[in-house]
C-alpha cells in the first residue's frame, strides 16, 4: 500500500528554537505524535545599538558625524527604515553644509513620533510605527500630509516649485471654502427639506452653513443640494479633494483645535533647552529614577525630558523652576 504524505504548516509555533527542541515540542501536539519534519523552521536574529544613544537628527552622541538608520536602531519594517534613512540622509547633508538640522516634531509627522520614541524611550523589541503610538492622530491625517510636509520638503529642495504651487492652491481654496461656510447663512425654507431627508432636526431661523454642515447626519453631497453652495463650488473650481479637506475641517473642527492647543503647549517646552553637560545629580529635588534616566538619555529640551519613562510631572516642574521658568 503506497505511503500517503500529508504536508502540514504549523502557525503560532516558535521557529527560533533548536531543531531537537522543535522536534520534541511538535510531538507533544495531539495528532503529531509520529510527525516527520521535512524542514525545520528557523529565525533570523540580529543585534542593534540602543537608539537612546542618538539625537533627533539620528547622529550618534558619542561619535560626531556618524548617523544610524533602520535595523541598527532596533526597528523592523521597510517603512521605518526608509523614514530613518531619509532623515539621517537629510541631516548628514545639512551637516556638511553647516546648515541647521531638520527635525520633525510629534505633531508634524509620524516620522517625528518614530524617531522621538526611539531616542527618548528606547525599545525592548523590534519597533513598528503604529498610529496608536501618536498622541496627535487627528492632526496627522493622510488627507493633509501634503499640506503639512510639502512646504518643509520645498525648503530643503526635495519638492519642486510646481508641487509646492499645487499645495498652496489647495490650501487657498480650502480656506476660501471654509470662509464661505462660516459667513453664509441659509434659511429654513432652503434647508428643512434636506434636513428631513436625513432625519435630523429642522431649523426655525437662519443659520450659518458651517454649523449645519457640522451635523453628523449630513455629508457635503447634501450641502451641495443648496444652489448657493453648488454655485460657489463651480465658480471657484473647487474639486473633490478640496471638498473632502473642507468637510474634515468642518466635522472635526473641535477635535482639531483641541489637539492643536495641546501640541502648542508641549511645543512651548521645546524652546526650553537643557545643556548637554547638565548634571542632574546636583538637583536634589529630582527623584532618583529621574536622575538616572535623564543622565542616561541626555534630553536636549524639557519637552523631550517629559516623555522619558520614569520622569514624572513633578520632576519636570523641578527642572523648570531650576532653569528659571
């Protein structure tokens, strides 16, 4: 009777174990007592340099003009490596030209979150850039990435004049559309049938379009049913991308403003620098853990210091008092 071979691929089983351990472990699984392994799994291990030894430019603190990017910093994934390579390359080029370094903040780009996490918190396992790691997710949207980053890229010579002009035009028309919605009123007889169709409360008096458009029951296709809105869109060549950008601003205006205010408060602490040779052990009011962590990581600003695990708000208050703020 011919031998029937059934090939099985096991998910969720560690392949970084020695072959004899894998063999014994698999035989403990019900149905695998007489298993024959055709090819053992394997794992690739690599070492890395703790990224807390880097500055925000990805230059090493110990060796001037040496930049690290990618897997060597304890990250995994092509996107993370590409982001770091871009930033390290930009800053190496700026360094050679004796120009100011280029640093993205946490409220400006996910790259800023990635690098700040690495150099401030370090990593115990391969780091991936998840959206959940960012505290300003409402600001760091995919729809406004061009508005946030193209002006910075243009200053560096990485974006063309044509691309910059397109972004400026998009921002100009978005602002124009928002201004129109803020300043234009609509009467009950114009709006109530649309409100009825969308099962949302009627209005009894004239109301600004911005306030009505912010209702969750409505979208901008509903707002465009108003003749004055459609006329404005046609007259100003407002395309779908600008309509989407405007709608997001209208619907999430409160959340966006709240995050901007939070980011501004944190960014004010970015202006309070800490000398690179600062001796934290001479500040008696700091906790022992804070002294150890601050001495190890050597943050360059109070804001960065506040994000170090083990440094409490009271420690930050002590530093601000000590520095006369």
